[in-house]
C-alpha cells in the first residue's frame, strides 16, 4: 500500500509538471502572430535506396491561416484559410487544383500544425502528449487509439530554445518509415501579405 501510494504521488507530480509545462507553452505561443520559414523534408522508407528529399516554404498567421509550399523536386501548394483547405499541383506550366480525397486528409494535418503553432500540443484526444526538457524542449505525441497506432508510432516535435517555435518534426510511422521535417530561416512576427494564404501565385 505504501509503495502504491508513493507511485500515485510520483505520477501525480509528473502529470502536474506536464500540465504546467503545456500551460507555459500556450502562454508563450500568444506572442506568435506570424511565422515564415524554409523547410527540408526527408522521407525514409525501407523500399527506397535513398531518402526522398523535398524543400519548400512555410507560412503561418494567427489564428489558423497556413501555406505549405513545395518547390523541389515537384511544385505543389496547400492553402488553409478560414477552415477551408485547397491543394494545387504544378503541371505543364500551370497550377491545377487537386479535387481528390487527399485534400481532406491534408486539412486535418494542417489543422494539427496550426494547433502546434498556437501551443495546443495536448489538445488532440487521439494522442497522449508528453513534454520533455525545459531549454531544449521536445513534445512526444503517442497515439492512444488502435486505429491511429496502426498508422503512426509517435511524433516528436522539437522547439527552438529561445522563441519556442517548432524547430523540427519527426513522424515515425514504423521502424523503417520516418519523415523528418527541419525548419530554417525562421522569421517571427514579420508582416505577411494575407493573399499568400488565398492565392497560388
């Protein structure tokens, strides 16, 4: 009984510390009005002889406007504004809107990213969120449902030490299936033309 009581007390302290950690991150995220950055995405799979590497630009404006643009090796743009997501592919010198069901899945992903930018790391009931570290903070998202566990083992989100913005994201779908996204040239609270979230250009 003493051991059980001690364990419950320790577990309670850990949960309380995590809760305070997420509350602090949410308060710090209030300072973020806009973000823009370059990103490099590396996709590693067992069936690939070498990782697939993509590059692009990322734009975010409070509360939930996003632009995710790939420039290499293929051009594509995903826009999310006012809860509406659109995806465009560059083909034969022009932009063509993607009308497939993949847009809906992309909208869910972008809403999740917007939540992270707002400090809402622990708001998705499909994941258990754990915060590790203070200066070099890492958020571990572990799926709680069987359906999600079959698709994703965990997500690791590393935050920049100073600004507390997302520095990198690692998505582990399995031991041989990993997506790593690194952000660079991050600019916070710089003016962004609102049309960038509406027009492909």
